[in-house]
C-alpha cells in the first residue's frame, strides 16, 4: 500500500506519481526525484487552473511558484518544499543526480496532504508518513502516456471546477497550512538550505562531528551535532557549530516547528554556548560564561510578525548582557558575523558624536545648510541612543540627497557602518542620486565615488568591496521574494540579512500607488496593502539600522520608522528663503465644471476602448448619467474642456512671459490623468500654441511610454527638460511627480484631480526650487479641476482614505446582508440596491468584449442581457438568495475583461470658460483677503510680541522672532507671497515687499515698496550721511547682500549668522568700523522703516 493512496479518488495523477516515486525509491533514485518533482509541478499547475490564476509571461515553474507566494496561495514553508522538489528534479534530469530520496519523498507527502485539505477534502485528517521498506514496495504498472492523460484530465477538471471565492480559498489554505507539521529531520533540511543560502558549507547528514568533520582553514563551515557537557557531566550536543575558518563564531539550536523559539534562545541555546566542548585553539574569546560570541535558534518556520516568538531565526550577541535577542528573516553570513566581531560600537559611537563638522559646511565641498547639519546631528544622536528605525521629514527641494551624502560619508568614515543600501522607488531617482555621489566634492576635492566603491542600479551583485549599493524597492522585492535561482541566476545570489548594516530609504512615504499609473514593475503588487507589505518586507529583511527620508510622512511610514526625529517643513524653508512659495492658485471654471456632463435617458453615448482604440456607439441610454469634474479625463474624454482651459492658461502664461526677457522665462509642467490624456493635451497644445508664438518643439510628453518606453530615451528627455532651453512645456503623469529636480519650473497645471495629499504635495514640490537664473520668486498653480480646493483641508500627517465609487461587489455585499426582516423600509432599501446593481451591470455590459459575453453565455446558458433582465424581474425578498446561488456569475462579471483596456466615454459637446479667479482660501476677492489679514493683526497685536515690535520698534526684532511670526501667519493662511499678490491685484502694481513692510502698510498705512528698493534706499541714505573707508564699504556690501535675503539685522546677527561669523563676528567687524558698528546698525534700521515715525 502506498502513502499516496489517499489521493486516488480526488487526484489520481498525484496518487500514481507518488506510487512511482516509491517504486523507484531504492532501485532508481534518479527517476524517483523526477517523479517527486512532477508532483510539485502538477500541484502548482492545478492551483493555477482551480483558481483561474493568470500564468506568467515567461511560463516556467519557478515563476509560477513566485506568483503563488505573491498572491498568498502558499507560504514560505510550502515555497521551500516546492523549490526543493523542483531543484532535485532539475538536477536529476540534467545531471543524472542520485541523492537519497527518502526526505524529499516525505516533503512530497506533506505537500500532497496540504493540497488535499485545500483543493480536495478540507475534512481530510493527517495520516503519519511511513517510509516504505524495500521489500514492501508495491510495483505499480503505468505507462508514461497514461500519466500524461491523467495529468490532462486533472487539469481539465480543475479548469471547469466551480470557482471558489478568493477569500474562502485563502481561508482554506490558511487552515491547511496551520495544520502542516514538519518533523525535526524535515526542519533540519530546510535549515540546511537557509544556512547554505547565507554562505555556510552545511550538510546535516554528512558534515557532522560524529563523522569526523572538523574546522578547516579558509572554509566557512556549519558542523552538525557538536558535543556539549553540563556541569554535572551530562553530555549532549548543539545542532550546529558555525566556524569561520578555524574560529568558532556561533552555535545554532534547531527545534521542531511547534516550539517557541524565544524560550529556546533564553535557555537551551545560551546553555550550549557555555557548555560546548571546544579546543582552545578554536575559541575567539571568553564572554563571561560563554565560549562563543553569537547564538542562533530556529524552528524552520518563516518569520511572521503575528507569531514572532515562534517563528524566524532568533539571534543574540552574547558579548554584552545589554544585547537583546532579535528575530531575523535569515541567517547572518560568515562575512556579516566577521564584520560584527570587528565592530567596536563604543569607539565608533564616540567618533560619531565628536566628529568634525568642517567637511559638512565646507564651501568647496558639501556646503550644507544649517538645517541639513541639524538633520545629520539628530540622526547621529538617534543612532548613538540605540534607535534602529529613524525618520527625517524634510520638505521637497531642501536637499535630502546632499544630506544623505553627508550622512553616508560620515558613517563610512567613522566605520560605524560597513555597507549601505540606498533604496529609491524609481530608476530616475537612483540615477540622480548616483550622479550626485559622483559629482559633489567631499574632502580633498574627492567625490564619494572616488573614495568608496559604489554600485549603481544596473549592478545587482553584492560584493564585500562595495560600500554603497543603489537599488529600487522593486528590484529588491524581486531579489528577495521572487528568486530566479536557476539557469543564469537572473537576479544573482539571494542577499543575506547581514549584507547591509544601514538602509537609507529616499522618498519613504510611498503610500499613494492607488492614485498613480502603475508601472510594469509595480504590477508585482496586487493593491496598496500588498505594496506596503512587500515594501516593509524589503526594509525589514536586513538586520540593519533604517533611515527614512520623506517630505510627506504617511501613516505606514511612521509605523515603519517611528515619528520623525527631525522635521524641516516647506513653510520653514520658504521663510528661510531656501524654497519659493507658490502664488495664489488660479481657479479656472468652465460651464461643464460647474454643471457637470449630463446624458439624459434615450441619449446616445460614444465609448472608446483604450486597448483596441475602437469607438462604439451606445444608443438609447436606459438611465440618466451625470458626470462630475473629478471624472473628467479619467472616465470621460472631453476634448473641449481641455482645449478651453488650456487656451486660458496659455494666454495667461504668455501675458506673464511677455513682461520678461526670453532667458528669464520659466518652464511649465502639466499633470495628466494617464498616458492617453497626456497625448490629448500635447495634441491640443501643438494646435493652439502657434497663435502665441510658441514653437511646437517646446512641447513634449514625458511619461513611461515616451520614446516607445525606451529608458535611455526617457532619461535623455528628462535631462533636456532639466538642462536645456527646450522643451519648456512638459506633460507628464507620474514620472516627474517625485524627486526629479528642474529648478526652472515656475508653472504647474493640474488637469488631473488626485485623491492623495501625499502625491499632491510631491507634485507641488516639482516647482519649489530656487532659480536665481530666471529671477524666480514664486511659482504659479493653474487648477481647472479643483484639486487644490479638494485637498486643502487634509492634514499631511493623517492617512488619506480613498473612497472610490461603489462597485458591483460593494452592492452585492450589501444585498447579502439579509436579516430576514422585510419591513417597508427594508424592502425599499433592497429595491434601491437592486436598481443600483442592475444599472451597474448594464454599464458593465456595454463595455464588455464579444469574447467575454460569449464566455458568459457558455458558463451560464444565457446572455448577459437575459441574465440582467432575470435579475431585474426578481421579487425583492429573493434577491439575496439568488445572488448567493449564482455568486460565480457575478464574480465573472466583475473580473477585468482580458480582451479590453479601460473603456471611456467620449463627450463631444462644447465647453466655455466662465471665470478665472484667484483662490485666497475662504474668499475669492483680494480686498476681502487683506481685510481678514488686517483684522487678524488687530486681534493678535497684544498676543504676539513680534507684531508689536514690527509696528513700534522693528529694529529690536530678532530673526528667530520674525521666523516664528511668519510660520504663525502661514498656519493661518497668510503667506508673504499671497499677501503681495492680493495687494498687487488691488493696486495694479507689481511690488514684492517683505512681511514687515506688508504688516506696517496694513496697520500703519506706511508706503509699500519692494524689499530690494527699501534696502537700496536705506543704504544710500546711510552712505550719504557718513564717510566710509574702502574696508568699511566692503563690509557694508556684505550687510546689504545679507539684507536682500533677510528682513532683520541687529548686533546679535554678527555672532550667529555664518556669513559674518566667518569674518570674525561682531568684535572683529566692529573694530573695522572704529567701534561704531552698533550705532551704524541702529541708524540703518531707522532708515529701513522710515515712514514719518508712524507706530501703532
């Protein structure tokens, strides 16, 4: 009798393969391994058929297994079993491999039982596996062609089986997986594989102490069953002793899968570390009672956060009692342990704390600003304090990459970290960072690339000489979760958990993929939660310190990294004049924006299929359809809306540019919904721009499909946009939303209403960079779709919940909530739900391909129209039971049509611009905005000391007081840029005044002149009243230059601002002025705010 007989009724092909494997167990191990591999392959193929899973483009066994683990159909244990069977089969086929098969036969049995419980009979109970004796084997007779017939029959049965709802299937899978128990020997096989993967030479059956295995020079060996002895002379053994050459570095205690690992670590593993019998020549040192520095414990179960103490590979550094056990996702490599042994944490932390900041602020090198230095200091303090997860929040455009560069150099220079993984979320960001690492000088005019070995995006091989590896999150997901470990090693060797000891994640927010077009690589993820799960897996896989940098922390960001240890906000950067503010948004409203698009019952509707490019006419609509602006360009193509708003925007931009020299004109970035919409925008622009003397070549689309999707061409387009005069008008979707710096952008156009605050702020960040080359003081926002208004009240630190339109599935779930009570209200509610469902299905049917309609008829015996009519005619009381009986039909209708892309409505009606106003928050009129600002000043005059000083004695105002005041005003909606725009609109003047002048105008009626003009007049008056030497004139020029960027100067300025500190501070400069500098500054301040002595 075969162990696999339980499969005969449900899965005869698996039963026969199991019979054959047992038949060949002793006589032909090579054939046995081939049959066992076929069991694994058949199970995988049947899962694909039963659950209608889309097959990979490159349809290989390894890729199918990758998909199953990605989709949640198998866990790490089953993945390990399937790979073990697959690899053994491949070797048997290609190398006539004849490894003993008994253990793999057990694995095939474990897999078969799991498959039976999941896809055959969930009531099946586990039966112990009995290894067949040679004399008991029953010799089955089955021909290969018969096996093939059985396989085809099984696959056909699976493909025709009733589809089980995914949630229900996953519950069955979880139940069967929870019942899956591996023996200690099976666990050892998996642990062997994990150790081997980390770089240890291991074979529990052969490399063991009892068989004479001993440490060897230059060999990293895991020797099994190394002897131990207790104080009472009781002998035992530790499961593995790990040697780097002739030195014992760690012991490993392995337990069966049902054991709690943390408790094993706390007792048995530590005991073995002190009780191991070892020759002194193999010892590195004595660590209190322990003879070994490191200890591991595992039960072979993959790491799961939910059962952390009973999963993963637990590790503890025994060299200090302050080191706590940690759960890892894999074993540390020999190199990782060697580096850990060499790390003197107290020494390097001391060096970190006392490092010389000179190279950070060196004008010839990094030339970091004060807040960047503060960010590095906050990071260093957190690392020295023992934090392993660190978050820095720095506004877009404030130089995160340079800050990272400073950190990396400091950490490598002090040898606090050996190897750094720099993670980005897209290729362009990685390329940009690599460019910075190769160009910015550090010390002795050398770049990071010249000092340390850096591997870029295209070089995925990790070696010990590499100090910095730049990689995308997507590439690391592939390397860690979807290994292609055969035939050429597509993604190279699986990284060890100790390959990197520091991970720096740029743009660590990454929480908005549902609001973005997904690239090919992002199709690795099912949904946003799946993305975050895999994103976390990559970050948490390595036993490393993690530093995340972001401009817009999302909820999942703080869950991974914790609350920020340092924050530098956009408003702070604007007030420090390191970024430019955006001007008051342009609100452009059209008739269709205000009224929406309405199709009445009986109207015709044009539908466009984005995949086939076909247009179909849907005659006589059964229901009225009303489409709001948030669906424009996303679900409905309305060319005239786009045309009319683009004409209005180009006219406005042209008027602005006509007042500038050509070399002072900025660039325009337009955000489209998707690639098709971007094409439409480019088409319209090329048609209308000649009327405004804008050449066609200045307009270009930069999306993932630009240049036929060629990455080199896309990079070239981005480079030209950044560095050359043309293109000057670029249309994008997502490619330029994050991290690409083009300082000349001074205009953003939103033709896409995004739902994510994070994405929106990233988009705004494209235009915040300073650009003195074009005299950029602010940037413009054109918002014809109302995105600014829609997102204005959303708090950056709160998660944005995307609430899409109700789906067919949502309606079905509501209908199924049947309590059996049919009151009048209940009947009315269910009737309403039924009408919504019928309407949804009607619309779904209109965009369905002929093939899908035909498949539905084959499946149900009725057309989609007949099915919907039948549903519509049902009594309300029977709706719930009908849906439950025919759930597979609804599931089929909800699935995406494989033959079609997204179907969109084409609206051919005309539109017109009805208003073009500026958005001052709660008001549209500049007069009202200034009145509300003046009232705010009056209400808070006695509460905010800085306001009182500005209106009475501005010369006493300190820089920090002014900075706090500006942040306070910003938080109440009154920014300097917006106030200037409102005053300019009211007076028809173009004056850029500072906040002090604006406040004094509103409160005292002082004349408003530009900041630059005010400084110039004050300096002229000062010089007219004094004779200054050449040396004094030089310092006055420095003071004038300072004031052009600041609004406050006093005695303290000379000892706090680095520009004056470098010249010797107040004491030295005062000597140059013969001891009269303080008097000069007082006099200068009087001239700065001279307006007839007006005070509030």
